[in-house]
């Protein structure tokens, strides 16, 4: 009898200890989430506060609509950088998203298990490659190829930057899209095949629509990486403050221009504040793209 009571007491203590641990772990998670929110909000407020000081010396119309960027003359038109960031991101998505989705479809539903087990870790390894390596490869191989093949003046420009970014975002799109495709219930695939649909029709008209939220999530993350990429783009885009009128014309993006000039600007000057404002615009562009894609995803799913 005493032994049974002792066992019950030990079990009660263990149960109370687990409940206590769960309680404090929950508090820890909430505190961690709150701390991250405070840090992110602080960064946004600091960048916004410093960037908005630009409008004390520069008009909003000049900053957002002018393409003339010459701090030595007091000209701070950032439209060419904004356009460059948007164009290179959209072009990279146009090039990389179909290839990434095709790779995910192949790995999820077509490739043999042995090949899939080899390709998935290999794909994940691409994420670990530093962006400067991609930029160096683009600088030494892609830029001369574009210059000689398309008879471009320098080879630098939107096309070179978009191709490099398209390669860099492939692992993100492939990994997340493959997981989304493999998460689709197998009963949908079997029902489609039983109704006489071919393997391609099942894959394209049943599995892809069912996995669309996950696929669009991969595109969102890829866009976030592409629009914020700095070093690789800076090495192949040409870093020229002008509006690109062709794929082979050197230009600049918001991140590349910030990294080029951030070491030469005195803090608190109109030049330095304009770089902070460019960082704020970059943040808002990323947020806007994410909201648009999520809205499209909700409409497609609905």
C-alpha cells in the first residue's frame, strides 16, 4: 500500500513539474516573439525617422520621380534605383520561378527515390554558397558571355543581375514547392488517374493548384531574397546611377547603391539621410510585394 502511494506521489510530482515547465516555456516563447517584434519595430522606426529627414532638403517629387543622382550637386533622385530593384526582381522571378517549379515537380512526383535523395541535399547546399561567389562567377563568366553573345558594350546590366538572382533563388523555390507538392493528399492524385487523366494532366491541373499556397509562399520568399540581394547584384549590374532602357544597359538597385556609397557619406547629411530613405523604400517594396502575392494567393485559393 505504501509503495503504491509513493508511486502516485512521484507521478504527481513529475506531472506538476511538466506543467510548470510547459508554463515557463510558453512564457519564454512569448517573450522571444515579443523581443523580435520590438527589435524589428525599432529598426523600422530608426530607418524611417532618419530617412524622412531627407525631405528637409529634398522634395518628395525629386527623390521619387527624378533619375538624376549627383550628391556633389545636391541632386538626390532615386527613381532609377527603385526601378532597377523592381525590374531585376521581376525578371529574376520570371526566369527562376518556372525552373524552380519544374524542378520541384520533378523531384516530388517523377524522380526515383534514389535520385531524389541525392538531389534534395544537393539543392539545399546551394543555399550555403555565399552571394559573393555567385557574383564572382557572374563577373568572370556571365558578363563576358553576354558581352560577346549579344554584342553589348560592357555585359553589365539587368540581364546579368537577373540571371544570377534567378540561380540564387532556385533552392528556395524548389525546396518549399517540393514540400507543398508532397503534402497534397495522395487520394487526389489517385482519383485523377482513375478518371482517366494522364500523369501530366494530374500533375499540372490537380496537384499544382492544390499546392498553390505553398508554391506562392516559395515565390514570396524568393522575391524577398532577390530584392534585398546586394553583393552579387553589385558585382554584375554596373553600378551606374541611370535608368536602364534595355537589358544590357548598366544601372543600379537600391541595395547596390547603398553598399557602394554608405562608406563615403557623413551621418546626418542629406546624402546619408537619402540612403536611409532608400533603405526604407526597399523595406516597403518588399512588404508591398509580399502583400500583393498573398492577396493573389487568397483569391486563387478562394
